[in-house]
C-alpha cells in the first residue's frame, strides 16, 4: 500500500494558487475530537500558509460526521464563501454503522456541492482504527486537513476562473 511508504500531504510537486482572494468555510465534527482538532489545525495552517486571511475563514462545529453535510449547507447560505471544507473522522466499529455514515456523508457532501455549485471538500477520515486516524491527522502519513485545505484552494481558484462574468444592472 503506497500510504505505508510516505506522507500523503506532500504538495511540493504542485503549484498551489494563492488563497488570499477567497473566503473559506470549515465545518468540523466534534466526535473523535483528538483527530478532528488535528485535522482542523492542519487545514487552518495550510490556508494561512497559502495566504488566506483569518477573517475570511468561517468555522462551524457539528456534533458528528453525519452532520457535516448540514453544516456545509448552512455555511453555503452565505454566498460570499468560495469553498467549504468538511473535516471528520469515522472509525470502523463492530456494526455496519460505519458503512452507513461514510456513505451518507460522501453522498451528502457531493449533493451540497451540486446544490450551491461551489466546492465542498471531503476531508473525512474513514479508518479501521484510531491509530490509522492519528497517522493521517498529523502523524506519519501527513494531515488530511492540510490536503483538504489545498484542495479547497485549488477548487476555489478553478471555480472562480470559470465563473461567468459579473453583469451590471445599470
């Protein structure tokens, strides 16, 4: 497995657009806080590293990963946001609950993106155990929060590059 060999958060091969012109929403799950707080810190650091202004980052917390979709929908009612990052962690348990939650969140994030025609980034870890989650939230495999922030920047830049020109109403 390739992720066993390296950090997945290496973006040295990419040109990452400046985040300065964009406004971002971040919705983060409170469940599995040890992991999601690290994801959030990674996302915030990455956005700021690439020029995002702190006042242009709107943060919302939701109880669990299932609520990320609703949180993203609420944030995107603000039309000035250019992208929303969803951060969460679902760890496999003994029941099929894991499958239902992961599927619902993945589909929900896609539906919110389609509804608003804005990038909604899936920064949700779906791991077999806590150690895998820790490894991907600032551990040996990087930080999925950083990856989600880079994705949001790139998609905001793409979205704005292809947005129809503003029309005057004079």
